[in-house]
C-alpha cells in the first residue's frame, strides 16, 4: 500500500474565552486605539441588531437575521480587508458591511424590503446580502476570475454558514477557484446551526475546513469569537490570494446566540443549557475583558461608548423611518428593461386597476 495523500487542519486562537492572550500577541492587540476601534464596531453591530429586532417586532421592518454572537467573525474579517476587495456576504454579516462603509440606513432599507438599501454609498463593489443559501459562492469565483483577468491586486471574500457548505454551489465554486488559482477567500461562519439542523447532522466531516482539501487548497479553523485570531487568519488568507497563491477556506467557530431569524423560535429545538454555555464564549465580553485588563478600559469608557453607539443607531432608525416608500409598481419597473406581457396585468392589479386576471 502506498499512502497518496495526507492532510491536517490547524485551529488558531489568540484570545481565550476569558479575554486572555494565548500564544503570540498580534501587533494590533498592543495598539489601544485599534483594539477600541474593533470593539466599537462589534458593540455597534450588537446595538444595531437589537434595534432591528425591535423594529421588526413592531411591524416596521421585514424578517431580520440577527448576528448576535457572531460579531467577531464579521468585524475581524472586514478589518483585514482592503477597501477595494469585494465582500460577498450572506445574511448575517452586518458587522462586516458596516465596517466596510455600508450605512445602517441602507441595511435597514434592505431588511425593510427596499432595494435601494443594496445600492451602497460606500463599498460600491460589494455584493448585496445573499439569501439563497450558498448561491453567492459561484459569484465569488466569478469576481475572483475578473480580478485575475484584469491583473488587479484585490480579493473576493465570500461568507456563508455551516449549512451552506453542504450545497453544490459552494463545492463547485471552491473547486473552480482551486483549479484556476483564483484570488478568493471563502469563510464558513460555523454557528453550529442551520435553522433547526445542528452541525452534527449537517455533515460527517470532522471539520468544515477540510472541505477545502478536495478542492486543492488549504482549509483552516479559527476561533470565530476571537477577533484577533479572525483578523490574523483572514490577513494571511488575503495576502496569499493577493500574491497569486489562490484560495483559502476559513472555518470560523462561533455560535448563533439568537433565533435563526425573527420568524424562528430556537427554544423549540435547542436547550437553554447549550445556549448558556455559549454565552460564556461570546466575542464582545471577551474583547471587553481584554481591554479592561490590558488597556485600562473603564466602566465610564464603556458607558460612553454604548451611549454613542445607541445614538448612532437611533439616528439611522429615524432616517430609515422618514424615508418615503417606493411606489408599488417599482418592483415591475426595475426588474425588466421591457416588461413581459404576462406581468403587465399584474402591474395593473398592483396599482388597483381593473383588468383581466
Ligand atoms: C437555497 C435555499 N434553501 C433554503 C433556504 C432557507 N434557509 C434560509 S437560512 C437556512 C439555513 C442556513 O444555515 P447556515 O448556512 O448554517 O447559515 P446560518 O443561517 O446559520 O447563518 C435555510 C435552509 C434558503 N434561504 N435558500
Ligand atoms: Mg449556521
């Protein structure tokens, strides 16, 4: 017998659950202002999430997917990206979108069903949220190919969930990205659940990271509740892709602390004990503990930051609520250059006109 292939998967953690640095201290951890900046994006994302849920509960926003507990994946990743890299998010990467310059008002418009929310004023080349699970992975390969053909130094960054790694789209995208050495970073945000399906029922793979191996590139696991480690691993993957080294799959180990979306009730399929255990690992408290012990972060600093984040969120909510709705016919007017005849009647119905059905 000849062994023809072997592989291993590394897991990286720099900040443990108590907020204590383990192993090498990354440069960014020594820079108080940089740490505070990352922390603020995470706190802001959490404040935004809570407010978005309240808006949905009071009938002023559509179905919303909270990123509670997953803020470090989004912020660490976006912090490592260059402005002209291209983010292809799924629906739980609010922190990354905000950090990259999408405004809170735009996010609220999007989740309120207004497509103008996807016409970002910042991050112009980033893709809108992708709701069909994993279907943006082939788009990421396409973006990577365009970057490669143009000889640009940018990277396409595609984020999806653990469940999405079971999708053909994701496998196909990873395969072609490996075959063509495309500048793409795939990030599987493993929050342990795909709505009510646990990670253990999703795949027989020991890690999701190893799904990269069959595509011919490296897969790595990172503690997704550790913003320093996420940033570090993302940096390495981005630099590799930028310098012609091809793709990486990053599996970020995190947890969905909230319901799947506002139309879900997670208490029906998972127990409080499990959720409680994961609250002890969560990313915001972890970074706060680090700031407190290492950078003299005080209770007053904390209160001031929380207040300013809430004020920022409230200003965005006011702007969102004051935005006039698009006319009902806009859904027809912007979908097709020339409206197919089959839809003409429907457009009339939407406008309340009498006509054939
Ligand atoms: C193609 C497709 N099938 C089914 C759904 C319904 N759906 C929405 S989210 C989701 C689970 C996704 O799980 P995961 O990829 O782990 O992402 P998470 O929601 O945990 O962030 C499903 C099945 C969908 N949006 N798209
Ligand atoms: Mg999931």
